[in-house]
C-alpha cells in the first residue's frame, strides 16, 4: 500500500447565484498550490488549496486537508472535505 500525496487547487464559480465547484488544477508542492490559489482568487469568486493523500494502487482516500481558502467558498466546503 503506497500512499501518494497530491496538491490541488479547486476553483469556485457562480452559477445561478450559487457557488459551484469549477476546475481543479494539480500543483507539485503545497506552497505552489497556495500561491496558485491566491493568484487565481483575484479572477474568480473563490479558490481553495488542498492536500489529498490516497492509496496509489487502489485510489482509496486516506485524508483531505484544506491548506488555504481565498475569496468566497461554499459554506459547507470544509465540512464536505472532512467527510471525504
């Protein structure tokens, strides 16, 4: 069981006056994900930088951690990440 850590930036867009998940972009480092999320938040309603740890072979999720949030994100975003 080999665990793999992935850093990604989740964007949020407004659809029908509601915040919805937009594109996701993978980043090679946590600091890179934070910098990218912060920069993208100036053009979008909101972004979040995440650290995902999963089993490389099965894809089973071990943990998901919010590294940083910028701008507006859905109210239940942190709760949903913890449940994942």
